[in-house]
C-alpha cells in the first residue's frame, strides 16, 4: 500500500496524510491543538471547516475535529485537587496547545502526541502523556487514544471529540440511533430526542447515552456518517450552530461538570493508562 505523509503550505500550513487506494486523505494542524481540519473519504470532503475563522487566531475554531481534554463542556466553579481549587476553560486546554505529529510505524495512520507543560500544570496539576493514533481506513476514520498518568496521584478527566460534519441543508437531516430521552445542555433538563432533532436548524446542544451506533443521514448528498461507540467513550452530544451547514456528532466519555459531580468521571491511577476508541464510518444511501 502506498501512502503519503508530507508537510504542505496551501491553503494553510498543515500535514497531509493520504491513501490513494481508498481515495482518502487527512489534513492536520498539530500546532493548533492537534486539529484534524479535513477528512476525505472516497474523494468526498466530510468535515465542515471555517477557514476564514481558523486563520484568525483570536477566534475559536469552527470546524474540523477539535480535541476535548481534560474536560468536556464547562467547569464554571472549578474543581479540587488535594484541597486546592483549579479552573479550566470550556472543553479544557488540549485544543489550544501545540501537539507533535508523526507517521505510525505500520504507516496505516498518524500519531498525535501531547504532554503536560509547566503552564498546564498551573491549572491541571498532573504529569501526563496523551497519544492519539488516527487510522485512515476504507470508508472509515478510527481514533485510538491512550492517556498515561505520570503523576503521584490519580488523574481525573473527561475526553471527547468535537467533529463538525458538513451537511447540504440542515432541514434535510435525519439522525438514527439516539435513545428516546436526552439532556438539553442549554438548561440541563431531560427532554425528548425527537423534539431536539426537529429543531436542528434553530440550534441545539443535547447529550444522550445511546445503546447502539448513531447515524447521521444527509438526504441531499446521500452521505451517511455512523458514529460507533466503545465504552467508556459512549456518550453522544449533538450540536448545531445555524446558519452554518454542519452538525456536530460528538463522542464524549462524560457529561459536563463530571469532575465535580462524579457523573461518569474517569480516573487514571499513578503510572497507569487508559485506552479510548471511537470510529466514524462513511457510507452512501
């Protein structure tokens, strides 16, 4: 199999990993939070990416696949570690820090790596290494994560991915696989998933716990994106931001504020690690 992995400058500085056998490629900007900006499958671009906003470093990214760590959502009242309170910004800091990048030994994908820094330890007092292996497969993108705790005490965290999938018309979208009930994250109340899906074009932010994969259907492009969960990254968030033509289908390990509430909070013991896995599959109908 012939794959390509090279640094490019247009239309913005990035690394490109491509597999001509599958007519697929990835574009990644490791310096901007390990951000995957583009994923093409069978020649089709599947991700929404606001390039103009991306080029303005004073603005938050809208597009690609931002990485959420060590929290998902907000943590407005802070959290305690050994009796001291710390504060983290929305979705944590991983998406703001530079990552390193390299080709996997088997050349089947790329590896992104993030380590703690002196600055990060001032608001997240842990030594850690986060490895994210991204595999470009036939009609699929598989993301495997390992988080190593190199501290002397347990490391609490949440982890998530925030992929923006482009759609032709948000009013022509169907989502299958969600449970009957979900949590509206704008008010933290339980509501019907079907009611939320009906107002995707108005803007939604809801979380659920599916028991199966979740599928996003675009009735115009005929694209299907399937999110295949694996415990513990089996929480699904759906978010829209009209008039942007996109739907975020996000796998999280835990709901917002879990470091305080303990709801599905994960911890890694000293000198141990945890593995996480999520797969996005692309098909047509």
